């Protein structure tokens, strides 16, 4: 089976400062991949390059076997959705209107939203469990509710691949678990997910595979138990961790600074 | 937040259209002569009432509608584009810069070269202003940066206009320019209207075609792009749309301020803050407000007519202060 998304030798420099160096990455259908790494490792930049929002200086990104520039933006937008970091909402829009924005890639400029779009919006609201918030104003929601609404917007596009930049940052544990479950279910249902994560435990529990980024390079990639090992964490994050392995469960507690 | 009832388009737009028609008819009746409608309609050319209606009042009020649509629409588009409720064609310097373009066209005697020379001058000026604002304030402009950028542009442009006045060939030309700068739609002929209308129409269509992009933009630039909009191209499209219609409008009507700020702001709660819907309603709302202002102008001082730009500024200035007062916590 071909990779849904594949990046080869991607390098990006901003103001002559290298941000990404020779990064390779691939995501198969059905996978929930976590992108981890310390602050400033280039995770957000990599996500933007993979979403086609930023050009790579060298290297190539292919979606379903075709290079990104060969795909029309709207065509790509129907199959790949991007959840921005912090996910701002600039106007006090109604929740269902925000979710409806996810249908924009499916509408030609002369078309009005039809029954299929309404159905997709309803499904997305139900999927993210925000149906009861539909008449609320997005700017008055709590952080957890807002993230789920924005996730519903992503679901409304009915994409195959979701690229999410820190989807659980600043959420309480309940909402963190909720959002991670929603992303995992999406990956296992029909598509794939690549999410930037800072919480190593959530990454360990929910992701099928991890990619560890360090100073613009892929320091490690593979299964949770191959990536989240003490030697790696010390080298990349500079922390000692307590790792608990209990049958199928694997958890990592960063314990003290190592340098 | 105040709970204003959100109206669907099928209710709001007919409502605004009805208001527009009512204001239009009332506006046509203003003036020193009480209009005899029967005579005006049956003998459009032969009777004095016909001439007054068809050659004086109708071009004037049609121009009021066109300029009103332009200002309301471009205000809504700029606010959506910059995601900033305090943007407006005049506050960011677009109106003034368009005026400078037109003044220079007049000053160097270029206006007579072609029928489209004056609107073209206005459009070039407007384009320069929008590009300057973007360059100065950047894409992610905060409220303060934006207003400061607009202030700086306005200051420079005002001094350049003053320079042109300073060296104007004769007092008559000078007073001509000054009166024109105050903003007025009085004594405009249908030729003036027709010279500007094609460009305004083109600008309106361009701006209306940006509606969905502006909707997507409410989730930020990156998200809009990820929803399939070529962000860079769409921004250019909006900028050109503003330049086309504001440039052409200002070239005919002079500097009529604050409509572009006030109208979208008043209508935004009614359309549930959706930028695309705001475009359509602000276009109609702008026309209604400008017609209303024109009625007021003719009622208040029938003999020595008050300039339209003066009255919109008198109403708009305090409104702007009120906006700043209400948003003052978000400004710092």
C-alpha cells in the first residue's frame, strides 16, 4: 500500500537559518502519527510544509503519490485538513457557521451549500460532540469546547488526512483525552492523522507511531517503544524520564533535567 | 455582547432594499422646487419638472447610491481582510490617497485627456494607499499598527494635497479643489456618473467574489489557505477591488468619510458576524446611509448647501470615538 503522505529530503531555511534539514517522513492510511520534539525543533514548520502552506527549499512532499504542487489547492483541501496552532477565531461567529466553513473546499463559487453539505456538517457536529453548542458563539466557549468545535470544522471537510498543530495544548486532562480519542478514531476509521504533541504520555498512549524532531532533523522515528527511550529523551529533550512498561501500557514521566 | 437578533439574508436584504427605495424617492423630492411627479414622468424633456428630475436629481441620487454601495462594501471588505472592525477606506488612508490621485490629475490638466482619466487617477491613488497600508502594517496587523499606518498615510497625503493647493494656478481653481475635497454629490451630471460607474461596478463584483475567502479568513490566514484559497492571490483580488471602486467613487464625489466604518459595524451583529453576508448588506446599507445623509444635507441648509462629506464626518467622528472607547481594552 502506498503512503498517503510522504516527504523526502525536505529542507527549509528562514533568513538563512536552517529550520528543517533533510527531513523524511511518511504516513500510511489508518495511522495516527505523533510529531514530537522540543520547542523550536521545527515541528510547526514541518506541518506547514506537509500541508502545502509553505514551500520547502529542497525536497518533495507527495500526497497519495502525487507531488503537492501538482494538486489544485481546492482538490488538496478536500482530502487534507490542517488545524492551526492556537486555532484563532477572529469574529464571534456561531458554532455551526464555523463548522460550515469546513465545506468551503467542496463548494464551487456558484454553488450554495446543499443537502449533502448539511448532512456533513451534522455528522461533524455529532462526531466532535458539539451538537449542543451549535447556537453558541465560538468566542464565548471554553478552550476545550472551542478545540472540539474547530475539530468539527476539520471533520466537516471529510478529509482523509488531518494535520493538527498542538491540538491538546492548554486543555484540561478530560478534554485532552477527548480530543486524542477523536483524532485516533478518525485515523482508524477512514484516514490518517499527524499531530504535533508535547505531552509524551498522550503520544505514547494514542499514537501508532512517533516521529521525534530535533533541531530540524528527524532524530528518531518508529514505534512508541523505540522512540521514547531514555537515551533518546536525554539527548533530545535533556531530561531523565521514568518509563513504566506494564504489558500493553507504556507511560513516560519526565522526571528531572539531565543537563 | 449585546444580543441582536441575527436575520437571514432573505429578510435582511429585502428590508435594506425597501429602505433604499424609500430613501431614494424621498431624496428625489428634495430641492428648492417641489417636484410635480406627473409632469416629470409624462414629459421628461419638454417640462421643467422633467428636466429637474431626469437631469439634476436622478443623476445625483443615483450617484449617492453608487458611492454609498462603494463605501459600505469596501469598508466591509477591508474589515474582513484585515480582520479588524476599525478598518475603513478613509481611516487607512485609501480615500484620501484616491483624492490626491484625482487632485493631481486635475492639477496637471490630465483630466481632459480621456473620459476615464479622473477615475483612473483616483484608482491609482487608492491602490497606492492599500499597498502602503499592507506594507506598513503587515498581514497580521494589530488595531493600533493599522490606525497608526493610516494616520501616517493620511498625514503625508494631506500635506501633498496642501502642496498642490499652495501652488494652484488661481484662487478659483483652489476653491474648486477645496470644495471638491469636502465631499459632495451636488451638481454632478450623468456624464460624471457614467465615467465612474464601470469601474465601480468592476470593483463591486471583484469584492463580492471574495466573500467566501473572507469567511475562511475568520479562522486565520493559514486555515483559509488550507481550505483551498490561494491566500496571496485572493488578497490581491480584494485590494484591487477596493482600489477600483473607491478610486472611481472618490474621483467623482470627493472625500466622503466614515460611511465605510460605520455601516459594516452597525450591520455586523445582524448578519451573525459572517464576513460574506456583511459584504452584501453593507453595500445596501451604505447606499441607504448616504441617501439619508444627502436628504439631511438638503433639508438642513437648502440655500448654501452643506457638503455631504462634512455631515458624514460630523456623525462619523463621534461614532469612531465611541468605537475606540468601547474597544479600548482590546487596543492596548
